[in-house]
C-alpha cells in the first residue's frame, strides 16, 4: 500500500502539488483524474522519486520511501511509465522488452569472454520472458518490428510490456490512453485488467478518458490545484459538484460565494442584425 501524506511540491511560486494526501491500496487499480495542471504528473514524479517533495512523506507498506531515487524504487518493484512513451526506436519490440532487466551478465564485456555459457543462458531466459509478454499482450505480429514504426497506442502497449519484464508490484501509468484509438485502448484496458486480476499488479493511472477510467478504476481520485478534491467510485466522482466545477474551469479559488444560479444571456438570433455587407469598393 502506498500512502501519500500531505505532499507539497513547489516550483518557485507555483504550488504544483499543494498538500495532497491519498492512499493506493495493494491490488487496486486506482484512477487519478483532474483538469490540466492539477498536479497529477508532479505527484507521480514525487512518488516515483523523480522529484523530491518540498514537504510531506510517501510510504510504501509502512516504510518511508520519500526521496528515494527511481533506481532504488525500481528495486522495490515500484515502476512508472511516462506520459510520452520512451521506446528505443531502432530496436525491435522484442529487443526493447529484453533491454529492461538490469544487471545482465552480457552487459559486461569480460563475462562474455570468461563465462559465455552463463551469458547465453541468461539471455535465453530473458528472451523467453519477452516472448511470454508478447503472447500475454497478444502482439506477436509486431514482435520483430522496429519500435519506432509502432503506432502511438502500440508504443503504450510496449511500455506496459516493459513493466512486465521485471516483477513489478506497483505500476504508475501516466495517460496511457492519450492519443490511442478506441480499439487499441480496449486492448490496453484488457491487459491492465488481466495483469491486475491474474498477476496481482497494483496500478495507479492518470487518465482523462472517463469511459476508460470508469471501466477499470476503483477508486477514482480527483485532484485540482494540487489538492485531492474527491475520492470514490467513478460514478461518485463524476457526480461530485466540486469535481464538475473544477472541470468547468471555475476553479476552487474562484468558487462563487453566492448560490444565485447563473443565467445564460439569451440568444438574440431573432433580433440579430444582419451582417454588414463588405464596404470595399469593387474596382
Ligand atoms: N518542472 C516544473 N517547473 C515548473 N512548473 C512546473 C513543473 N512541472 C509542472 N509544473 C507546473 O505545475 C502545475 C502542475 O503540473 P502537472 O504537469 O503536474 O499537471 P497535470 O495534472 O499532470 O496536468 P496534465 O493533465 O495537463 O498533464 C502546472 O501549473 C505546471 O505548469
Ligand atoms: Mg500530466
């Protein structure tokens, strides 16, 4: 379980995260939503060790992990993917997957001379794991394709596959559905659900697509202006008044004090003056 306790992350005068507290339960698929600039990615970066928080704590199973580097967190099975997929474009999909596990003996030139058998056995094990991932994600047709030639959605699927190459406990997905067509989005959604149900992965995912969120996530947490605004089922959060207001752009700071209903100016179509004819003289 991850517990985020009153985390602040300020960039100069900008309070990107401004006192956020939340819990990501082990075994859940937790959704993180909120309008642009709400601080979602910054909070992910704090949890995943890319940013040190200005203040506050992050606990993993009761242990303080605040300020650990991404490598140290990776060793504990905590991973994140990036809002923009980071693939090696001139390697194939299979090779990209095989790049993930660190400390391979073959990475050291000396061991390729002194212990070639061990290097080969290790490479075979990693290849077998990569093939398992390819099969699980049902992407054999692109296994030998250069990653640079994949569509945006296929790159996201590869990103998900890369998390499967190590025994990840918790995976953070930042806008895995952004720019992905509906069919591929469903494939990604299915893979996430199966990883959660069949392999016990915990997910925390930032997403803007509410249909996708509703299908996968429980609970859903909504952030706005660096704070947690609401938490509950997708349905609860969707119907939460403060959430609706934050999305409409009114913002918390500008929340109207009066309860007077807003009236829309009436359309004047009936009395609308006709557009003036161009006054330009013809030659
Ligand atoms: N490195 C940085 N330096 C300065 N300001 C930053 C930095 N990173 C983020 N911010 C600011 O912090 C605020 C929160 O940004 P963040 O990227 O966390 O929002 P977000 O919720 O992920 O938005 P989106 O949905 O658009 O991805 C924004 O005002 C952003 O401009
Ligand atoms: Mg973001």
